[in-house]
């Protein structure tokens, strides 16, 4: 399946690097499509229309506000369209591309290293064979989770922004360790490896966060003291506020 990317920003680049295949891509004049094609092979094409004419699947990576404008260029030529546009429901995709199979997917940036989470809301009346091809394509990048559209905003508030939150948590831990004399590079490695191992252990525990926390926390011990300090600092409330902020924006 030949993939064509419209837009060559951060998410398009992450997808392309994760797939690792030669790409067909276009941009709005930034030059990033040329850089991506030079990096991975393939071609940076002169127009969105040229991408649609040559691709089996067009992946929309442009800004959500450009949905109608891009559709007016390519809808007559595109064979199938996959959207990774934020806050763009299936109905809006079908309205923009009324006679073309459409797929709504929301990946996060770890797709670049094939460890992403890709949220998928099925559109009605999609040919089964084509759907299997598209899902298999995205499964190369990580875990595809199918969910109803009504859950997409909340799920995106976990997965889409999650890498930035995890990076902030890592940064805060590194800064705290540096205060006590650890080299920043070493502290960063220790934090990242601990996060990676904890994620793997959570998967082994069926994602039971409470069970894992209890395994690590001895009554009255250092972990208990540290967790109490985090609770006093409002870490749990801060995450609730963050999800509220993201879901509120995506539904606006």
C-alpha cells in the first residue's frame, strides 16, 4: 500500500520514520516534505493533488482548519483517506470526502519508534479488506485501540498529550536529582529506564496501577514518604485539571 502524506510536520514525520518506507509527501511551502523525502527516500511532490493521484492511502497531517480546502483539491482523486487531525470527527471527514472511504485515527509521537498508541474510531460502511489493510499498516507503529467516537476526546487527553506529560515528569525528577549531585545525563538515563521498566511491569500486572504501587511501597518507608509529598504537592489534582483542559479544548 503506497502511503501519501499531506503535511510534513511533527506527526507526519513520526509516522513516516516509524514506517521507514519511501514516502510521497507534500507541504504548504515549508520545505519539510523535501527533508523527509531526502531522509527516508521517496518524493516530495509539488501539490496535494499529485500525492492523491499516486497514493493508495492519503494520510491527512495538515492543520484541522484546512480540512475543507485540502478536500477541495484532492477529493476527486483520492482513493482512501486516513485522518490524524485533532478534533475532527468521522462525520466531518465524510462530509469533506463523501464518496471515499475515510478512517479517523489519532496516533501519538512514539509511533516514530514503533511504540505508539493509535486510537481508531471506525466509520460506517468501510470495505472490510481495506480496513484490515489500513489497521495492519498502523499496527506496524504500535498498539491500535478501537473505541467509540464519544470516547475519543478523553482517550486523546491520555495518549496524545501523554508523551509531553511523561517528559515533564522525567524533567522534574532529573532536576530534583541534580540538586543532590547527580549528573544530569545520568539522572536522565535513570529516570527514562525506570519509566520504561515500570511501563513493562504495569503491562504484566494488567495495568493495575494500585497493585504495582503497593508492591513498591513499604509502610512508613521512603516510597511512602515520597508519595505523600507528591500528594501534598497536588500531583493528582494537577492531572485532573490537565485532562479537563484538553477535553474541554477538543470539544469546543
